[in-house]
C-alpha cells in the first residue's frame, strides 16, 4: 500500500495532481497527456516516473505505447479531487480530455493517416495533392465564401471558379491591389478583395456560407476574437475551415514569417472554436513536412 504521507507530498505539486486526476478519469498515453496538458514529453515522463515509484500510477504496454492509469485509494482520490477543484486548469483539463477521447472514437482515422502518409512518396505521373484539391473544389457547390487573410489570393481564385461570390480579406494594401488586378485579368467578376483585418473583417453579419482561414490565424494578435468574428459573419449552419500550423518551437518563425503565435495544439483550436460558439468541431493533422523544422498542418472544421 502506498505511503499516505508520501502520496500527499507528491500530490501537493499541481502538475502531478493534474496528471493523477486525469489518469483517474481515463487511461492515457504520454502523447495524450502532452496534448491535454500542453507540456513536453520529458517533463511529463519525469512526473510519471515519480508517481509510478510511489505506486500512484501504473503502466501497461499497448503496441508501441505505454498506457498509464491511476487507481488511488478511495479516500486519497477524494482528497485529490477536492484539491483539484482549486486548480484553475481543472476545467480546461477536463475539456481537453473530452476532446482527446472523442478523437479516439474515430478508429478509421488511423487508417486514413497511414494512407495519407503514403500519398506522394512514390512518383505517379500527374498525381498530386494540388491536383486533387483543385478537382474537389470544382465539383463542390458554394454560395458566398470568405477567404480571411487571403494573401496573394490563390485559394480565393480557386474558390471563385465555383462559388457565387468570394470575398477575400487582407490587411495589406499591396496584396489587395494585386489580388484585384489578378481577378480582373482572369475574368473573376465574382471575386472581391477588401482591405481589412481578420479580427474585424469588413463583412456583414450572417452573410457568409463558408469561411476559410488558411495559414492566417497564427498571425492574429487575438485568435479568439478572430474566431468570434468568423462566427458573426457566418450564416446559421455556416461552416469554417481552418488550416494552420500545429504548435511548434521554431522561434525563428516570428522573424522569418512575422508569425505572432507558434502554431496551435489541436485541443487549443477546438477550445477556441467552442468558446466562439461553434459546434460539430473536428480536428486532424493534415500534413507533415519531412524537412526541418518539420512543420505540421492542423486542419479544423466547425459549424456555426
């Protein structure tokens, strides 16, 4: 039986308390704990080692992963839960746990991740993600679409081939001028560029069917405000699609690409969308770059 005194000493640390409370709810891998807690692997592994030594957590091997569980004595768990109620991170931890468990339920995702990893590794003439994306865009029906943080407008121009109207927003006058000229040159009369910021886009309330934020959200000074604005401009049942960088530690991106945020964790994006009023939130890792620093692309879709 674990020492009660030693257990209490260990659980007096907020991080170890958070870990035990999470593992008391559900058995988790280190990777899942990383995603929920937003901490590095080494830090979490150190805490788990101490908890395991004190018999507060146990571990089992499942395939390539170690799965950790916590089954404290009833009285000790009761004290831990009372202490956990005082932690400001507790509600966020539970929401993140819920998100991780929802992802687990999608058993087909592992298959598609594997399939996606194979796509493009072997050369096949004429096959590419770009060609596939353009093909899908041409058969999908859109009405009014907003491309927020449109940049040079490549995506907006592709969308304009099928949508009734596309509104492209960018805060750079030169980008807006360039996009407007390009749209006119290509006869895209349904594509309108507007000068504005994604945190206050010059678009009427409830006027958009589909909104895109493609590699734009990490430039926002206040991402939550940007998503609240997306919610404002979308029609009821309208959808938002976010493509952004998964959370990374490549600090040079702030200088090289004027990035305000070093990407986002899946749980973080899901939380921001929920906080802005969205539902039916789905997230996945859509791409992984092999070249350093190994950026990964996070895809999120939600409904107003």
